[in-house]
């Protein structure tokens, strides 16, 4: 499961003798960082706003793009912000805990990344066991083409998604620059475009079990539906290096008998059948195949997931995401948020369950982000903006964790307080992170163990239990009617 899982039994290798280095103490450093005598790694210092995080004990982040502290998969102690563990230095997108072969594992992406406005990468997925030993590396070979003519990569998995399924397969995204007819959007008949793809790969054998291409479905997902118009940021499709990224896929997850994907620039959640056919599309501004209720709008979103994972037929389900509402060409108007929607396929309607953000301190995340429903609330990581927020089950912000420099836009007042509009950090000092938390208090563990045993006694699996608990949180205590998924 995507990083909602609880960290249980992973051995801890704690660093010692921490020193906090103040901002600007190391030349171009713009955020305090930590230095240890026993570990050659300098993670960011954590700043807490509000009460200490209630729902988690560990923070999983993957700092990236900073100059004073290094990039690596990182686990920090939420009690004091100190380092628990770090992995190899380098990119570690989508770092977190999932389940593979019946055990908790750590996962992350590493490879060659291309920053905004491209916003993708070519790399491999690394899987570590509870002893931090690498037990699998999943790759995607092939003649993939990127913006640079002649460039090639050993593996071509994109940096956005890692989803280990209940069948121990891996869902990932990929991209391929190719030729296409762009006349419908004012381009040439033989233009250049980025084809967005998804793959399901068997982890044990590295065999591709399923693949899907956005360009194979232009009838249902036309080029004209893109909000990233041809020519945006100079990507006009006239050459390979200017291939138009009209779709920008950034998540895929199991759904019914197939998959649900997120297209950033179609501002859409898209359901795909087992045969690859497009079943329907929810567009966050005009609804597309659905009617949007009040307050349900979204755009440029990331991390789309459903509860339950595989609803049956026209069964209603919960759709949740990180609603960026901002991108490089459209930002600063609507604040980013965690968004929980109730979707009713039978009536093709969408209604608001929760929108989670702090109106007194709006955040405008133009790239990346994740949203994790927890057992007693939810956690939102704002991607390019080095800030994470924790919310109670009622939607109230409980705490904010900051782990990098962000720029405030002064002069905006709301509720008699100056509102903070965070934008991309100063060049060379931004921090990108996929964020999750894991709770481990003694009272909660005892209560959980009791609930787990009762569920096992009636034949439930662990996946069923997690889905039941999360479903109750996002539906204000309502029980799932169907416990078989």
C-alpha cells in the first residue's frame, strides 16, 4: 500500500552527537542543518509550528536540491528531529514504507531526474527489508527517447510513482518522446510530444505484465483537453528537445479490475479497465464525465488514490489526492490542499467530504506533493514547498513541519494575520519530499493489537483492516458496508 502503512519492527540505527548548524553558517546555506560525528550525512533541521505531531513518531523525507545538506532517503525522529537512518546519497523520490512478500519494506526511486518545467526522470526502484538490506531492484529497459537526442538510460521508470500491489507487483509510470499529429492544437502534422505510460511489473522476475500509453487513447483523452497548451514554457513540439508534455502522468494505483491514474495537465482522475480502455474521467474544473458538487474542484493534482481500492461496479467510493491547484504556468490564486471526495458512479456525481488546508497560512505548491489519510487524521506533504501539515480527523490543522527555506510573499492579510504564501525556495536551496508518518505509542499499540486479533478471528486480512480504519476516518466514522475488498 502507498505510504499509509505503519512502521513495525524495522531496526533503528541512530546517529549520535548532533550539532545544529545555523542558516548561512556554511556559505550558501539557507536553512539550518544537522551534523553528526558518527554519520557523514547532514539532514535538515525540523521546525515545528503548533503542537508536536500527534499521529506519527517518524518522518520519512527525501531531501533533494539543497546545497547545505545532502539528498538521500531519510528517517527523522519527530520527537526531537534527529536522524534515525539515511540511505545512499542521491535522489530518493517516493521514499516510504510499503508491503512486499508479507513484510514491511522501504522503497525509493533513484536515477536521472529532470527538474521543472520537465518534471520527470529515468531510473529504477529500490526495495529494502527491515534490516535496511536491498532485496530487489526493479528496472524498465527499452528504447525510450527523451528530450536530448541520443540519450539513453539503463532503466526508464519515472520518479513519480511506486505502488506495490497485493499481488507483489509494482505499478510505475514512464515517459517516451515521440512523433504525433499536433494539428488539432495548432501544431504540425509531424510534431514532437511526450507519451505518458504506465506499467505493472512483477517484482520477483522484472517481467512487464501490463502496459498502457496515453497516445493510444486520444479519442477519450484528446490533446485539446490539456491545460498545458502547446507552446507553454517554450515546449511547442517543433523539435525533440521541445517535445510537448501535454499529459504529465504522476500517479497510478489499482482500481476495480484495472487502474486509476492522475494526469496533472488534464487535471483529471482517469479510470482504466483491465483491457486498457478508458472507463471514465473526472476533470477537476468542468467534471468531464461527472457532475462536480460544491467545493470539489481540483487541478494539477498528485497522488490520487481510492478507498476501497477495488470498489465493485457502480459502488460509491472515496477519492483522495494532493490538490496542488498550482503549476509553473498557473499559480498563486488557489491554495494547495489535501482533498477527499465522495464519488458516486451510479449517478456520475462527486461531492466534497473534506478539504484540508490552513486558511491563515495558505501554501501554493506548484510541483509534486502527497496526501496520506492516517488512522486518526491525515498528513499532507507539499512537494516542492518544504512544508508538511498534519490535520485532525475533523479537518483542523494540528501542526506544521518545515524542513527547508521557503519565501514569504508579504502584504496579504487574512483573519487579521499576515498570510504566508510559500513559493519555490531560493535557487539551490529547495527541498523536495514525499512525507509520511508512523505512530508507535504504547497505548495505541496495545489497542491496535487487540483490534487486529479480533479482525483476524473473523477472517480479515491486514489489508482489509487498514482500509476499514482509513475509510472510517475520511467518512466521519461511517463503517464500510463491504469488508470483502
